[in-house]
C-alpha cells in the first residue's frame, strides 16, 4: 500500500511522520510506503483520515490518495481533490476519467495522442498493447501501464539526514560540575558509539543546558580534526564549563555531535613527528584554564609598524610540516623589555648595563628611528640599535621617551 500527497506546505515532514520510506516525486508531490499503517489505524480510509487530520493540524493543504502501487496513487492525488482510496484491481476503472496530460508525455507523443483523439486515461487504456508498441514504442507502453494503474516500481526514498543528538532530563537540579560530568560522559559514550557504528567521527560538540532559572546555557567545542576520543571530549567539556560555568543549577542536558568522515594522516619517514591534534587541543584547553583564554593561541601580526604588535588567535595544527628557514638568526624578545643604563660616546652607545647583561659595545648598527600613531592617545617613538658586546652576545637596544631598554637577544 502506498500513499501520495499533492499540494503545498511541508509535505515531506508530514510523510516522514507516517513512514521512513518517502519519495520526493515532484516539488509539490510526495509519495511514501504506507505498508503496516493499517495495523495502527485500521482500513485504508482510516489511514487517509489520520493523514488528513495531521495535515490540518500543521496547516498543510494536500490531496491524499492511497493505492496498491505508487504511480496509481500519484495519478489519483494529482487528478482528484480531497481523499481518494483506489480499490485493488479497479485502478483502471478509478483512473479512467483523468486527462492524459497528467502522465506528462513528451510534446511529440502528446501531439500524436491528440491527433488520435486519446484524451482520457480510459481511451489510452483501451488501446491494444501491440499496436502501441509498434507506433509509440516503449514510452507509449509505459503510459498505457500508468493509465491502467498497472505500473510497478520501487520508490526512490529520500535519505533521512543523520542526526546524532541525545538528551537527559535530570531528576533533580545539579549544581556542581563533578556530578554533571557523569551525565556528560553517558551522552558522549552513547553518541560516539552511534558514530562509530556508521564509521564516522565528529569535529564539533554542541552542549545545551536548561537551567533552573528558565534560561539556557549553550557551549560549542570545535575540534581541529575529526576524532572519537571520548576521554578528550569529556575533559574538554569539563575545562570549558569550568571557565564558563552555568548561571544556575542544571535541569536538562542535551548534546549533539556533527557527523563527518574520519581523517587519517600519514607522515613521512624523515619528517619530525607532530603532536596528536586532539591531545594538543586538550593541552591548550588546560593552559587556557590556568592563564586565561586570551593568553593562549597562535600570535598573528597586526597591520601596523608598531614594534612587537600582535594579537592572539585560536591555536591551529598546521596541515603540513614547517619548512626549514633559510636564515637561522632570530631574536628572543624580553617581555617586559629590560631597563638599561647606557654610556654614550660621540652620541652612540658604548657601554650597557641591564641586570645580568653587562659589557662594552664592540660593534653596533643603527640607529633606526620608528614612530607612529601620533594621532592617537598611544603614540610611539624610538631609536633602535643592534649591538655586539665584549662577551660575544648580540642584543637589540632601543631608546624612547621613557629611557633605554634591551628588547631581546639574537640567537
């Protein structure tokens, strides 16, 4: 038994409420397998009445047809308004008055049928199959089967989108994170098992907590790579909730995971091993809980000439190993810069003392003057030198209105 809905509104959602096998036959037509609904509702007319009631509840206007094969139900739903129940074996008689245009023939075939005076299903159904095969070919035979309600085929079902969600209604409000972790672990293990059964992983966890004060606390964790590490999931959620705790006791927990295909990485024999992305993410989360979320990440340069101007962005795992730089000389910045006392000779630094840094300047390069942001409340102006001390060390020295400072050492 098959049912067809023809009209407007969310027909697909209505069909999925009654059957898992639903075909989107056309933008305004949905067909689904209604086998077994008679055990729930009774006779076919009772099934149609249940469909009509539910359609009225969700404000869907549609013609409903039930038949033994899907194409007969489709023709009846498109050709008759209201509810149609086609008795088994009487399909040709029931569909007889419908116009042949409902069969959607090609323009050439429609023109031929019009010339022959074939305008109704009953006219096409009465033609001999041999004559139709000789004159109209396989397409003509197919239209004759549809007109007689004898076409048999399988539905092309819509793939129901995979949703990995689970929820738990708590018996009593939970205030502490430790007992909440037991609930989270249960949801994580259940969803991870469902993902693993379909050979999937996840790269995003969504947590929704309904609180006692009638508000909702939502958190989203995005992972660097797809994984199914349940222990890491739980620890990441615990660390995130410790930094962003809910404002009231928790009454309801809902969790969802985004299904994605797992990724496998293969490193080269001569490439240094990189840390596992999930373990690195967990380490970063622990550091954020200690020093603050705005102090951990990947530094990104700002679009300015101000020295040492950068911001912290979320940490990422590079997809390819870093290439070896051509130049090995780098500077280690002191944060904060070390205040220094400098002796001048002929207007140039000749001796520097900055804590443990002390020595005669044997060679230097500079000064280089930089300035900017003079139109703001935080301008800068400084002169820089690169200096070589008597002990062989190389440093960057600068002078600004506050005094002298050693900014860093060269490796």
